[in-house]
């Protein structure tokens, strides 16, 4: 049976990426060696790393002064490294609290310096993105999480501010065209739109670095990795390789503009059904709905159908549809590689449930 | 042509590990999903993580109070995290400087606290392991690099001291039985004897933690990962999975005692030839020779044969034999999965060069 993978991450990648990655584990480019047993200093892996970095720059139209690097440790590590590298000892940083991951980023930053949480939707269980706030002009940066995987909200417009924006884009990078000038730093764990778990992309405007006085261990200083082209030490070879394959696919498929079109079609289809179907409703403010993660629940009168719905989903090959424990209900994660067909199957199942209710 | 992979790391793993890992990239355990697209919270990956940790504990005979965790960022990250977690603000740590990696570990630790380099072979270009030194009884720990990949030396006996030893075992873990009681903490990048690049094993005696006053970001605090069984955030799924497969192979092949026997046979064979063959000599003190990395050069009269030797190696399918740039000459890295046959082929080539010289 074909599986429709709505997993929130690690998540679906194109089948051709899996095929090529699988082959590389046995024999990489007819070298007679597995990619897993090759030196990270080999010309073969050097070419992979260069192509991956080049694809990032090309797909996101990065100007020369924006440096992409592959590092380790996930976005959770960046929660600490961002203030360590960018927040001056006597300065402050502005944060928007829009979900679980923003909240964790704030906690880590507070231990390192002065943090001003300028707006939060925490008290509303993060069902919307805060809108009316002032960004202090003297902040070193404004931190935000562009897409909130757990709650299903997304900044559909990146705020305009004179302060450089630092964005956790773990769950929506490469899904739309960026106005890169707004950003000072972008970071993203690979395991949604970019590749498998095990590497993290950081893109940083180089002039923002070297302004803090605190000691930064070599591995935590972005300049180390920029200088060494992401090969200061042994990088996570296979996760970077699979990310490169996936970025090749994004490029071949039409780049981030094409990804955005696909995400619009998928999300319009699912939200259309959520709004139409009398059994379900969405859990977030409509204007802040995420194109990556659609969160929805059964209406009160139909809550007893939860297990039935999960069962029919399973029978239709739908995987990873259960909502995060902090929200409940259901979550359809629709990253770049998810075919529209999978959303169609999900919508059919929702309609069938409606038709057969009681 | 069969390749004999002497790469210093990432390095050879068993062929059956590559086969199984390759299959998992297409379809993991008949789930219909690639391992790369499965949630790290799925019961399937949870079982992988548990088995990997269990195999570490079993193969190294870890007592209950020694906690293994999988983290990210390589040994280079541990150079900073070890003092961050273990070195008290008013305390000191003792370090032995036995090679490139020790030297880097010392540099990172010095930025965080009082470091006493109690012995060093740096002035002799690290051709031997220092022997006569006193470990200060009030040191928080004694740090050493058990095997020096670049220079080809190894602690053939772990020093006896009342201070807990912190060991970078990146290149010889799982290659011999440990007297675990001597150690307070062990860390190892996966990409030699354990698995592919992309994860790092840390084993820590739990009572050593929580003694420092400095702020430790969540991701850098070992307690975070112990408490969450290495799944505080999304771990590097595939590198951990391949490590688990490799540790299964180590267990099936007879455990670390069998790995040690294999390493003795391989290293006796290569060092025997280095010592016998009038064209070559070893670069390190004989009593400190590494069983993992044999470093050797052509004798002065035969230095012009260097390119010839590399050429005949290549023709025999020998890969990764060129020495590190800081030592020159040749390096045969012989990690757990390297068959004795590969060393036999190398020895044959060395003999052929001798027979055909001039």
C-alpha cells in the first residue's frame, strides 16, 4: 500500500532522493566505496558540500555577504548560539513568542543576556500570531519562528522592521521566496523541507558577527564554519548529502516559487475541507494558518469519532496525522515533497467520515 | 576491483551494515517508509535508539552509573563541553598533550578554566606518549586522547590515577576492553569504529555532573540528554541507526575482545613489515604504536619512490594510505571493520616495491 506521509518531521522527501541516497550507501558515484566510509576531505565529498552550499545560495538568492553553513545539533542548539554570537553583553534582543519553539529560544537567550519578549500568544495557547507590537530600535535583533509546527500557525508576512530579523525557519525554509534583506540570520534543522535529521543550515549576514566580547568556543562561533566552508571538523556527511539531493530536486522542480505554488494548492485543499466539513474545525486564526502544518479537531458533537477517523486514515495509508499532544486532534504536515494526491486522499477520508457518521 | 579502505575516518564499516542501511533508506523494516522520513518519536526509531544505547552499555560493560548518550557536533564540540560541564570555576583540570586533537582540546578548555598541561610530546612532533608525569590530586579530571589518529600513537595502557580520566576515544573506542572504573567520561565521534559521521557518543559517570556553577545552555548540558534518553530534540536518526547496526555486528563478531584480537593481528602484520622492509620505517616510538593507525615513511635513500608506492597501492585497490599532511609519508588506518586481507594486500605491495626498487 502506498503511504501518505504527513509526519511533522523528520518527514517525506522525494522518492528519487531516497533511491539515490540508498545507492550512495552501497557505492557512491562508482567509486567502489560507500559514501559512509569516504573521507570528508575526499574530492568526492568536497564536491557534495560545495554543491549543497551553492544550491542554498542559488535557491534563496543569497547576496555575497550572506554566508550559508551546515552545522550540527538542530535548531535547539541555535537557540543558544544565536545570542552567544549576536547579543552584546550590554545590549538586548527582541523576541516574539509564537509557539513551543519560540518559547524555548527565549529561555535559552535569557540565560545569556537581556531579552525583551515584545509580543506573545502563549496565553491563547498560540492559536494566532501577535500583530501589534513595537520592535525596540536598539535591539541587536528580532527573533521569530516563521512557522510553528506544533500549533499550525505561520508568519504569512515577515514583519517590516529596521532591526535585523533572526528567524527559525526549520519548518518552512525553501517553501517560499524570501525577502532576504530583512534577515540577519536564518537557521533551520534539516528534517522538514531540506533533508533528513542530522544537519542544520545557518545563513548569516557576515557583518553581524564579531561584535560580542564574550568567549565563544570554536565550534559555536559561526565564523569558524564560514572560514572553513562547513568542514572545520568532520561534518555530518550523509545528512548533508541527502539535503543536497533534495535541494537538487527543489531546483529541478522549479525552485522555491514552485514549492510555494505547491504549498498553496495543498493548503487550500485541506483548509477548504476543514472549513466545509461539519465534523471538523481548524484550531488557529484563519489569517495565520500555516501552509506547512494544518491543525484541526473534531467538533464537539463528533469527538467520539476520533479513533474511527484515525482508523480510516490508517486504512487509507495516511501516516503521521495525529496532532501534537499539546494541541490534540489532528495535524497534516505538508512539506515540500508531499504530493497533492496525498492531501486528496486525506480529504476523501474526511468526506467519507462525514458521509458515514453515526 | 575490490577496494581496501585504509581511510583515517570516516572509514570502513562492514559490508552487511552498508547493505542493511541502504535498504532502510528505501523501506525501513517493511513499514513502507524510508527511515529518513519517519518521526524520531515513532516506535520504530525509539527501538533503534534504545538498542544502540543498550549495545554501547553491553559491549563496554557499563555499570548503572555510567550513562551513554548520543549527541551531535563531533569530538571538537566535546572539547568545550567537557570543561563546561566538569571543570569547576575555581578548580583545575589536567591535560596530556599527545597530538593535534589533544592540543585542540587544551585550547578550548583553557578558555573556560584553569588547565594544567602536565606532559606533552609536542616538541617531538608527537612521536611518543609522555610517560613520567604527576597528576595533581586536586584536578577535576585528567584529559587524554587514547589514540592519536594523525601521528599513529596510542596509550597502550591507560594511566593509573586517583583522578577521573576524561578520554577522547574517537579513534579506538570498541577496539579493546576497557577498565571502565578508571574513566569519568568518554567521548567519541562515531566515524571510525562506531559508525558514520554525524553522531558522537558520550559516556559519563553521573555523579560528576551538576558540580559547576556556570550557566550551561540546555543542549550543552549532558544531564539534558541523559534525562531524555538522547531524544531531547531530533537526534541524528540515520547516523545513530548505522552505528546501531555496526554495534550489532561488533557483538555478533565476538564483542570488543574479538575486535582487540583482530586489531593485534592487523597491527602486528603491518608493523612487522615496516620493521623488516629496508625501504620503510615507522615514525613513532615502538612502545606507543597505535593499533588503529600505522604511520610510516620511506627511508631517506628511497624517498624518490613515494609516488611509485602510491601508484602501486592504487593499482592494488588500496585507498586512503597517504599520510596526514603534518606527518607526511603513509598512514594505514585499520579500524574494526578492516579485514586482515586488506593489510595482507598492503604488505604484498610493500614487498613488491622492495623487490622491484630501482
